[in-house]
C-alpha cells in the first residue's frame, strides 16, 4: 500500500490544511509500514516550487509528484491525474491497496469526490483517525453531524479516499525529514475534464486565506449591511488577519460564499476568532470550534456564541469596534 496526500498551495507555500493532512497521512503510512507520497498541482516554475517540495519532504513525503500543465483549478482533471497515479502505482508494485488523503477543504472534498466517481473507490470525509484493520481494510473515525458525533467504521476495499477534518491533528514536521524524489508530470488531460475550471490571478491568490489565517474577524447579521464591514476589514488589517462571515451574510449578498465560516463554509483554526454580531448557530460554531480563543461581541448576552466564547463583550459592535480600532492604532503609532 502507498499513502498519497494531495497538497494545496497558499501562494507559493503549502497550505496549513494540507500540512495537517500530511501529518495525518504520515501517521497512517507509519502504522501500515508503507510508502508516503505527496501530490502537488502547480503552475509555478521549477525554481519556485522547490520550496514547496522541500516543505513536503520536511513532513515526511519520500516522493513528491509535481503536476503541471493543468491551467488553474480543474477538479475533474486533478482527479483524473490522481486516478492515473494510482493505476501506475499498482502496475509498478503489483499492489492495488492504496489510500489518497486530502485536507477537508472545498477543493480536497471536491477532488476526492470526483476521484471516487472515476475509480469507484469509497470516500470518507472529515476523518479524525485512520488505522490499518488487516487484510487491506482500513479502520476510520470521522466527524458526523457537524462534529457532534464521531462515527467508527471499517472500509473493506482495495483503495480508500479520505479527507481530514480541519481540527483532527496539528501540523507537525517529521522527526526525521525525508529526502524526497521529485517527479515532474505533465499529463494529457481531455477537454471534458476541463469543462469546470477556476483560474486564479496572482493578485487574488496571495495573502492569508480564511482556512490558514491566525486571526479571523467574523461578522454576522449584527453588522447590518455590506458597508458595515469596513470597520471589520480595518480591524482585521491591524491584527494581521482576515474577515470571515456567517451564512446569513452570504444569503443577504453582503459578502461572497468564499468568506463563510461554518458547516457549509470554511472550517477555521485560528489562534483568535473575534465574532462580531454573530448569534452562533450550531452550523456556524461547527466551523469555528477549532479556534484556540473566541471573543464574542453581541448585544444579546444569551446568544449561543456569547455562552461558548472564552470572552464575551456585551455591547453594540458599532461602538465597541471603533474604540478597539482606536486603541490598536495608538499602539501601532506608539511603536514607530
């Protein structure tokens, strides 16, 4: 068996969610006494993806497959390439038992769903543990019901596809980094595999992402309008973070879905989550429960987010945030 891990990039570096998936995959490979390889799709030139390859080796990947030639993010094309890698691995080793692992991101879940449709292999999402269960089977534990329930199951199959819950493991480099062999691949992908494709501009691909930010300033219905997010944007900038939103904000059209935190949005694991005007429905809390510290600002002291927060500020965010921004500005100016 070989354990493959799909790695995503955040700019020119490996995304935090993928570093967690790599840590998870390395543990499974060690338990199974088998090989561990990383797969990276990138349009970066060789000189630029060398740093990403070094990061993958630091997390224990003995082989790094760097796939170029697929313009932008094309989920079906990515899945097709992964399927070909599995076929090639089976042909060269004579062993058909393999595992493909990805972070529990929108891309990770989508690509592995396509891979499952192409290969017929079962996919299990939001896994928190995986161990060999004998005779090619795999024992898994995964989150259900927005993390309220843990399901134990056995996948009795020749190959399995797993995505890793965002808060399942912390990213940890390998105790003894691997000396990775880099394989550059330029696949021949058909037009039908490129029907759905997202092309990102360099300007839109940089900076901290919601999934990897160390500070997230969240806004909900209490912000009041699309224009009301200006103070949150400024506060996030002062704290070196990004803005996230609740589902109702995207439903109102104030902010795009890509900024949504929650069960149907992005699961975040920041050091600090500052929730402003968010009531804290269970679907939203499922996305932010991995935060190390939560501060909530709300006029309703009994709102669910207020009762779950480490610190709660009872007050109008339109009064609290300007005061906080003013204090932070003074502190920044005082350091100059």
